[in-house]
């Protein structure tokens, strides 16, 4: 080849669209190449900025499509049954792309290079013992020797001996303050505690309105009525909990003790929103200090007053008409007080695994957003949607938590699962865009809301992972709880980048604990791809709990020990970080109130494949029968459950 000709030829970097279409050699001349000018065709070039980037393979989207295929297959099977025809017909006409969009946005963003085969069943590798125990509520049944079923992985009820409160003398237990504590003499201290409360607590629970904040004056404390003093003392106690001063535990205890000394006087002689607020705040504080029983007592006090004052039915027309325009501010305060109480009540009952103190069917309250004057802030939007999320979750789990759960047919359970899943996805689609889109730069409160939503999605699927006869929906449940746990882990990493868990709301401890339990479940698959990925994600959650322990020691430590004990029971201690893999002392271990059934143990001994085969043959899961047998005994001794669950004595006793 002629070197001169070769060196003189210049390679065309970009060809025009006309030459590309006709596969001609373009000389790249601008604005018109030679060939286009010769034949009179329009010559158009694509600039570098307009070049289409190479489309990357989205592994997470592929996983979402696999889940959707499993869902559609299950729907086809459900259509063959008569009992679920109406539900499935309505569901099949809805747009499935919404579920695609949601799961693609909220599943774990890590691209996994080695995915499991789509034909591989998760039930083939996950421990049958762990699945049975997790799905049959063994983790959350024992509440100080008695209690009701809970689907919330309630690690908060576990109280190791070294965390029990120290015994008090008779004088300390019965004495009341006759004079004001010394901390009330320091106005600068009171202002500091108020600011801590407004900065860290109030945005998440909206106890005080903007006008209440302006009227909150520490100098006028002793000139207020007793119910306001009670509420303000609780505010100061919580502010001291967030304060970083060296003597904040002493100040917190002084404020809390003074509030306790006013409690029964306020309950007896004052029926006001301030007492409801004060009881709710004290309940939250007792929960964070590890005193679960007193926390539940305080929230019950708040419930009694809320019911007496009608705070739960302020949206009824006859109540609103009685208020009138002149009491608009009082109406707004009542609605705000109820939603503050409601959020704390649901947090407490979820953490300790007790029944909520007011059923969701009894709530007729206007949305929080309706009583906010002016434009809604992001904190207002999040608090409003969080309250609606709690209420929606209660309604979805109501049938699952009822005592007739074992009598429901598999077709009804399948329809219930699909309906619950679709309701949560619709709730997210209707939320503000800032709450739906996954953004690394999102504020801390947005990330916490997303974690709460993922926890709700996880918990509606968890009861179904040990149900026999569900077919493809069993796989869907396992995939869904895994995807939700992965999303919580991803949000945990994002939260760490913001402030390294310095002042995170303690509610996230429960979300991280729920995700950790699912990662432990997947770790029972062994040294597989799923198992190794679960170990890494479990480490992320546990490291976060260790970091949070600096601020919320009792709650975080209880969750960590709960996970350690669960790992020992499921024989996956190898999945824990090395610093947390030491055996727990006997007195700190949690013991399930229901022993493993011998048939379940034989499944575990024979291997997960035997458990899967039994599930496919629609064999009953004996552990559920044994569980409900114990619960019937509790039901006969608890008359209050008749009202709560709306069942008769005959239904409770099985007659």
C-alpha cells in the first residue's frame, strides 16, 4: 500500500445520518458532506452531547420482572377458584407497571454480578426451621409470660437481666415532689431543653404547632395550670434525653419525676389535650429507657382521655358542626394531639408487641394536613403520610391478627396478600414525589419514612412465608421480604452518610432489626450467593445498631442481643460480625414460648428439600396449630380481647 496515500487518508469521526442510513462512506464535511451535496439530500450530524449512551443491563429490573411473572402466574392459578374470582378480576385489570416502577426504585441498588437462576427456589436453600419459626410468630409471642400475637418482630419486649431498673427504696417509690426541682430555677437550661425537643423530637411527632412554639415560655412555667406543667415537664425530660450536656441524665430524671408527681392529679381533675400530650410523651420516654410496662401504661392513660374527649372521632359531621368557626384553633389542636398520640401509640405497640390501644376502625379523624395553616413543610407532609401509613397497615393486618386466621382458606389468604400488597403500592404512588423517588441527597426524615414503608411492606408478607398451599405466592412472599430488607439496608447506608447515626429517630431501630432477621433467614441457605450477600447486609444493619447504641443504648442493645440469640437458634452465628459472634450468657437468651414440633424438626434434619416437598403436598404446618392452641388459653383469660377483635366467647374458646 502506498504510504503517502495511507498517511493522507483521515478517518471520519462522525458520519451524517443520511450516509449512515444508506451505509455510504461519508467524508464528514460540515455543514454538508460531499455526497449529500451532490444528490441534494439534507445533511444532519448528531453532536457528541446527543449521542445515545450504551444501555446498561439493569439486574434489579430483571429481578423485578421475575417477581412480576411469579405474581401473574399466581393470579392465573387463583382465577380457577370460585372464592377469589371477584378479587382477582379487579386486580387483573389494574396496571401492573406501578409495581414495576416501585420495586425498581426501592429494591437494593447494588448490581449483583452473580444472580441465582430464575428456576431456583428460595425454599430449597433457606432453613425450614427458620422459616417456620419466623412465620409462626414464635419470635414475638412471649410478653412477660402472657400476651397476644404480633407480626412486628417485637424485639423490644426482651429485657435482659442486666437492663432491669434498679430497685428503689420505699421512700423513693412513694415520695412525691413537694417543692420544685432545682433544674427549674435555670431558665437558660429550660430554654436549651426546649430547643432540643423542637429540633429532634417535634419534627417527627408534631406535638407543638408553630403557635404553640411561640407561646412556649419557660419563664411562665409556674403560672400555668397543672395540666400544662405536666405536659411541659415531659417536654423538658425528652429534651434532656437529646441534650449533650454532661449532666443530662440527672436533669432528665428530675424532669420525669416531677411529671410523674403530677400524673394522677391531672388524670383525676383535668381532661385536656395537654394531659394526652404529656402521657404520650412520657410513654415514649419510658419506651426509650427500656421500661416497657410503664410505657404501655402511660399510652393507655392517653387512650382513655382521648376516648373520653372524643379526639378519635373529630371528623364526624356532628362533632365538627358543634365546634364552629370560633373554635377552629381548638379543633386543630385536637387533631394535632390525636395524630401525635396515634404515632407514639403505634410505635410503642410495634416495639413491645402489644395490641394497639385503639382499633383502627374506631378512628374518624381528619388528616393532619387539613389543619396545617399555610403551605405544608416537608416535615408536615412526612408526618401526615406516616400517620396514614400506620392506619393503613392496621387495616391490612386486622384479619391476620384475628383469632380466626387458621380457619381462613388458602384462596382467601392469597387474595388478602395481593390486596394488601396492592394497597401499599398504591399508597406510595399517591404520596408526594419527594417521598417516592430514591435520592442519595434526601433529608434524614425522608429516608426514615422510606424505611418505615419498607418495614410495612416486609411485615405484610412475613406471616405467609410458612403457610402451606400458597404455591407461587410463597415464593413471592420470600422475594418480597428479601427485597424490602435489602432496601432498608441500602437506606441504612444512606443514613450513615448524613450524620453517622448521631441523632437518628429511635424508631429506625425496629426497621433495622426487621431487616436483620430476614438477612439471618437468608443466611441459613449457607455459603451460597444468597447467603454471602445476606451476611454483608446483616453486617451493615448490625454496625448501624452498634453506632446508634451511643444515643439509644437500651433499645439498640436489646435488638442486637435479640439478633445474636436468633442466630444461635438458627445455627448461623458464622453470619454475624466477629465482634458480635460470642455466645450470650444463659440469662440473656430469649426462649420461644412454643417448642419446635417434632415433625418440623424432622424436616430440618432431612433438609430443606423435604420441607418444600411437604409444602407442595399441602401438608399442615403443625407449629401453627400448637401456637393457636396456646393463644386460645390466653384468650379465655382476657375478656378485653372480645372487644378488640370483635369475636364472641364461643369463637375464642373454639366452641
